[in-house]
C-alpha cells in the first residue's frame, strides 16, 4: 500500500484560551488500510478527527482527502468521509430506515433504497429497519450510527471510540463488521483506548500524546522493534546468586533462585547477544534447567512506555 487517501501536513490547532490541542501533526493514511490512533484521554485524538472531517478549523496546516483540500474543496472532501462519533446521537422516535435514508440525503445523494438495504443487511439491521431507535439496544444503536455514516457511500470511515461502553462479545462483532468494510474497499481510521482493539484490528498504529504524533508504525514492526521479550528458565537446582559471568542487567533470579529470567529485545537477537549466547554461558557454568517459557510484551506495554517517555 503506497497510495495515500489522507495526507496531513503541519497541522496545528490552538483554541482561543491558548490551549494547543494539536502540534505539528504530519500523517499519511494509506488507501484500504485499518489505521488505529492510540492515545490517552485528552491526547488530541478527537480533535484530529474533527479537523480532518472539517468540523474544526485548524490554526495552521493542510488536510488532503483523496486529493481534495478539506478547506478549499470542502464538499468534495467531506462527501468521501463517513464519521461515527462517540456519542449515541440519534432521533429516538424515528425508524432505522428513515434515519439512515435521511443521512444520505444530507450529502445531496439521490435516494437509493438498494444501497440502504445493502448497508442495513451488512450490519445485521435489516430486521430492525422499521423499529424506532428508542426500542434498540445500545449495540444496535451503535450499528445505526455506522449505517448512517455509510449511507452516502464514503471511501473513508472514521470510528471514534467505536466500542466504548459495549460488552466484549459485541465488541468482537463490531470488529468483524469493520474487517468486512475494509475488505469492501473502505479505509478505516479508528481511535481507541482499548489496546486489544488496535492489536486485533490495525494494519498500522499511530500514537498521539499531548497533541503530537509520537510514532507511526506498522503494527508488527512496532511490536518487534519496541516489544521486549522475556525468557524464564526453570532451573533444576536453585541459585543463591548469579555467577560473575552471568551478572548482567538483563538477567535476574526469582522464586527463591529456581527461576532465571532473561529480559531482552529484538536488537539483541539480531546482534548475536541473545538466547544462544545465554545458553552457552549456562552450559559453561554447569547450570541446567528443566523447562522454559517465553513472553513478548503486548501492545499495551509498548503504549504505556511511549506515553511515559
């Protein structure tokens, strides 16, 4: 993927009171990817989405949506975007069908019952099409928000905290919906504070903190690059202390000397200072073990480390 559908250059947003919500944001979103934007509360995730969608005016910088400037070519840029907000803002007494159809009309699109039917069926809402929104569960209402965002056939879908406040089972159902949308050619940008959501869904991950993009990386590359690994060796005989030849910061003893723990990263393996070197040293010292266990840090560990930095 090297075809950008969103390009953000030098974006700043400072509010009247002097609060800088975004600072020098440069970001490119590739066509057809799922991009997860991670950050703690107040980091600038929603502000960034609002600027790209044309709901908030930037103080500086430019945003191109499928080649269109979202200020000078607002209409062309905006019609390419579907936005699913955090809040469940629906007309309580309107039907599902009318709500979604009305959203299509807001973008100047001619009525297309076949498209609305297709969207509702893809989101398991077809059987609920004549139901008033007030009668729906929270999960179904969230699906209606997605249907509204897809009603005008956008190429890009923003999901702002899409599974906030829903249970685990429904969250996984929503993930499946998002994957199917991506498979149908929709570019997905989601903000989330559920690390497992980004780890499960995203092709690439961006981390934003204090209004600045801290990092943008392919998910797998990020976990390889920044994720520490841990090898635990369960020793046959306990050690009171590490021999001098093994006295390194990466090594420690636990469980009354029965466990030898080696913490390392991918660079050490690549540089030839990893597990084989350790095992050779253990053999030289006559230290034997009966079992071993490895663990790699999760995306959550990486995220916490990045935001603390």
